C-alpha cells in the first residue's frame, strides 16, 4: 500500500470516527452537567453534614454547576434530534426485517 492510498483511506475513515465520538460525547456531557447541578443542590440542602452554604465544598459545586449548565443546555436539543433519527431508522429496519428473514441467508 502506498503512502498516498494510506492517507486517502484514513481521510475516508475519519468522518465515521468523529461521528462515533459525537454520539458518545452528547449523553456524557448531558449526564455530567446534570450531576454537577445535583451536587450543588445536595450541598445547598445540607444533605452532607458539615458542608452547607458558604463552605469550600459549596464554592466548588457552584463552579461545577457553572460549567455543567452550558453542557446540559446545549446538548439537550441535539440529543432530541438524535433520538428521533434513531427512532425513524429503527422503524425502517423493522419493515426490512419483516420482509426479509436474515436467517435464510445463513442456512
């Protein structure tokens, strides 16, 4: 394989790799943003004894919540679209699987 054809193959594969990372990063970002928000709420409700408002832990959760809010707010709408696309694809595939028995291909 020549070096030129190797890099062409890499360039063809790269968009698929980026899509895989995007599909993983969306739910992770949304969940981490929610976790930081819930941590701040837990500390503010004094659910952890000795750590309430005004403590260093509370200051840290405020920073975490500040970082987590944009993650939740920006990822949420994109996840809605991803879920709708996955639902449409699954409905299409159900009709394909209903028409063609894939087990017949292997027997």
